[in-house]
């Protein structure tokens, strides 16, 4: 029997041409169940309602698939992953890429590690590390892409991209309708590291505020 959560979001996915295979659907269902179970103990997301979890969180993260993938982006960093939103969803959507989640809170990192194990996601890894100190690790290798859904001001995320991305790497920021006000506050020195015009991909989901997926690309010469 089809899971009620998948049934709930199916029209939105179909409207955007987002198709999920059987394994992806199974993993999303198991992930949502894990998230609900752990959320009762450690408050990973601000809702206990299954329908809201699917619509507000899982469906929102699936909007990453509404933008054509760049095959050059192989190594992704989910900044401030928390409950794995969007990092775990991205790893489920894109088994061809490697996703690392940076998370400083021990109980959240434990959840991410356990979720990756139970979902059998070999392309998802959790690193308990302050993302602002990540570039100082002796084994640090710049990432191809950064993705974040609830990380604070856009300027701070782009500043991290300057430190953590390779040349021509990309920042994928999931933002609300006030993103332009955040963009206006970005320091010129930070913006100078990126191509002048970001990709702006709006989406509007039923019963939710309008969302935007912003894609900033680092200049080829870092």
C-alpha cells in the first residue's frame, strides 16, 4: 500500500516533473518515520504532525530536484544539517553524489549517523564539526557545492562558500520570500567571489509561503 505521506505530496511532485523510483520512495518513507520517532525525544523539527512533516519539510527539500543537476558537482556539504534537511533528502535523490553533513550538536549528529545506517545511504556522511572551522582541518578538501535550508543570513552562507568551495563551486540556498533583503546585505567583498547574477528558482507549494532556491556560482579563479 502506498504511504499516505507520499500520496499527500504526489500532486506537487507530478506538477514539477519530479519522479522518484521505488528505492527513493522507500527511503523517504523510512526517513520520515525515523524523523518522527526521534523527534519525540530530541526535537529535530518543530512539528509532530505527519502531514506537516511531509509537506513542510520533506516536500520542500525535494524541490532541489526541480533544478537541473550540474554533473560537475560531486561532493556536497550540507551546512548546519540538523535533522538531515536537506542533506539526507539530497543523498536519497542523488545517489551519484557524496553528501557530507556538518553538525555540531551531538544528539543531532547521532541521529544523522543512525539514519544513514538504517537507510543504507553510503553516499551520506555526518561530520560533527563546526562548519566555520572545517577549512582548518589538515585533511580538508574544498567541496563542489554547499547546500543549506535554515542556516541564517545569506551573506554568512556565501562567506562560508568562499572558504569551503573550489573554484566554480556552487552555493545552493533554500530561502523564503525575503531573500532579496538578505541579498542586499551581502558584503561586496563576499559577492566579488561569485558570478554577478545568481540563479533564482522560485516555487510555491500548497499552503506554504513561497520558496526560492538560489544558486550562486564561485568564479573560476578563486
